């Protein structure tokens, strides 16, 4: 799935999000296009018992008004109140999603 998005993914500004990997905490990366009209989200659930994850959006990034498309993994993903809201049903699961503004 990711290979067809590779060029756009790596042309963006890539930021770490979530916690440092420790086996339990959600962790991942955010790629934001230089024109800030689109990007990608990659989040790993690890072994957390919680399927619902909330991760703060990095300072200086506003993601209100974007449309989200889950490319692989989660059952839901989005951003509200300056936090990513993600549901990854399986432990050691992940989500790969794209966001864009028309």
C-alpha cells in the first residue's frame, strides 16, 4: 500500500508523534506536504490494552478541516481538538492514513 504513496510521503516534512517506543505507548510519524494541503499519518499501537488512541498534534500544525482516508489498519482516524483520534483494534497493529484539503 505505502509504495504508491512513497514519493509524496518522503517529500513532506516528517515529524515524530506520540511517545518514544517502549512496547506499550502509541508512537508514530506525521508527514506534512510543504504546502500543508495534504500528508500522511503512521501510528503503531504496540501492546497497549487500549484500542482508542489520542496523540497530540505537534505544535504549529493545525489539522482542522482535512478529509481523512485510512489506507491500511485502523477502523477510524481523524484529528480534533489538536489531537489525533485513532482506533486500532489489534495489539501490535498500525494505521497508515492520508489527509487532504480540497
